[in-house]
C-alpha cells in the first residue's frame, strides 16, 4: 500500500529541483523558481487524472476534510452523517468545524450503509460524509442519490482510496467535494499532504482561500490581495509537493502491483467456503490496498488474527479492537475530551456517544480482518504468505 516502499530517483530529482531554486513557498517568487511549480503541477496532474476541473493541494488529509466542510458551507451545529469505521480525523474535522458528527451504520462494503441513513436525518442534517475505507468504494451511487433526494451535501473522505474508481469514475468526484490524504502511510505520499477535488468552481475558490488565510490568490501582488473570507494556514510546501508529484506519476504502477498481489491472495483464499469477503460494489475499481475478509463469528476472527500473527503473516488488522479506526475504542470522543473548552453548541446538541449503539456495524467489524497489500513483495514472499494462510485455514477446516 504505502508509496514510501518505492522512493527512488524520481522523488530525489523533484526535491532537488526545489532546493536548487530555494523557493519552498507554493505561491509567487515567479522569477526565482525557474519554472518549478510543484504544488500547482501536482494539482493539474491530479485534476486531469480524476477528470475534474479543480484540485487544491494542502498540508494533510485532515486539513482537506476541514477545508471541504468549510468550503461546502458546513458549520456551527450542522449535523454531518459519518461512519463509525474510519480514521479519527473524520469526526475530529467535523467537530472542529463546530458541527456534529452523527454516526450511522456501515454495511458489508465496510462503508456507510445507504439504507441506514434515513433514520439519522433531523432538521439539522446538512451533509453526508462517506469514507471509502481501505482502498475501495462505498455504494456511492446510492449515497449520491439519497443526498440529491434529500437536498444534502455529499463530501467524500477518499483519503485512503486515491485512484480507486466506481464504474470508471474516480472516488471523490461523486459529491460536492472529495478529500485525499498523502500522509506517510497512504497509497502515495507527500511526507505530509492532502488534497480536495471538485467540479464546483465557487467551492474551489472558497477552499483555496480558506487554506491560506482567506487570500484570494488573484493577481501578482500578494500584498494587494483581497480576503473574501477568513481562513487558516493549511498550505503545502513545495518540498512536500515535490515528493508527492513524483509519487503521483507512479500511481498507475502502484495500483497495478497492488491489484496483482491482492488477486493472488484472494484467489487462494476463495477456496475456503466459510470465509467471505468485503462487498465491493465495483471490483475493477478497487485500489487494492487491503484484502478484507470476514470470519463466521467474532471468536473465530480473534483466533485467526492470532494464528496469522504467530505464523508471521504480518500486516493483518482486527479493526474491532483498534482505537484509531473504530468507534468502540474512541474514548476521547465518547468523553468529549478536548484541549480546551468546545463551543457550547456542541455540548448542547451532540448526542451521548457513550450510549450510542451500532449493532449492525459491530456485527460486521467483529468478524472482519484486513490484510495490508505490499508493493515490495516478491513472488516468493507471496507464495510463502499464501502457504502460511492456507495452512491455518486447512487446520481449522474452513
Ligand atoms: C489518513 C486519513 C485521514 C487524515 O489524513 P492525514 O493526512 O493523516 O491528516 C482522514 N480520513 C481517513 C479515512 C484517513 O485514512
């Protein structure tokens, strides 16, 4: 999965370009930068790949989600429907926008269940934010249809799924805005970085202004720029953008390698009739960063997770016990622990997350194991891994 496995000459060259000019800032310094615009080139390249008119590169995926919420007009006391299986950044960004995360069930796509949304609607519901987890898609066509029917904003957290598609269309392009992360362990990395993409010109303009103190970035005189809104600093540096640009140009190779490696594992595991797999609404569009499979029940999932670790099959995750990715162990959220006092509207309107019950999600997550797909595996590594897995499954008569 992670692009850091394949750093090479390309990353070094783009970083060296930037160091040679001395211009680490993404805006201005036109003469000094000798034609090197790493952030801008990244944005144009990603937008072209995703087939959208606008992309803005920023400092992290968390920043991207925050920027998307602001640019789409989600703010104080608005409710945003999110899944309980994601990275903490999703709900953090909602809370920091002054809005309220409302958790709704996932289905066997491991993403928001379109059929469960209706029950979560209130007069305050403003947006739905599906998270395309572990490299693959939610049932995004149905989520989009629901949002259109109800007049809600659709923001896609595609931080883990750059390059993945649904019916040939990039994830992140179905709603008003899509968000990506290029942190050190994502499919491609800037070191730290993120991006938003959108079809909406107005939302894009707000996003790029919000990400840089509200500067409008119109004209060449930075000092004379207007400030249509207030913002913050979520800028990327040219150094990070340079690493990301080299990685972005390798995306097709990365995806092809992941898909081949995943295919070999999945084919071998498909022989076992008591093992099922994550539902993929469009198999061809999977970016194949993980192979997620379901055991018949929780105790067997726990036993097999342990057996896999003992057999040296590394990179297996039992998310149900994981405090980064599943709500069950988000004690800081459940107790609303923040560094400083949160805005009053959050305390007035946030549900009690401690007593929240999501039985459908629990039933799925307690049976699910995800295996990280690596780029650096040799054929031998893969054969060894397959043999070790089959050994365990045979022993338990799956
Ligand atoms: C990684 C991730 C983020 C945040 O990205 P950062 O670049 O680490 O800030 C947000 N949402 C999801 C689903 C992620 O996996």
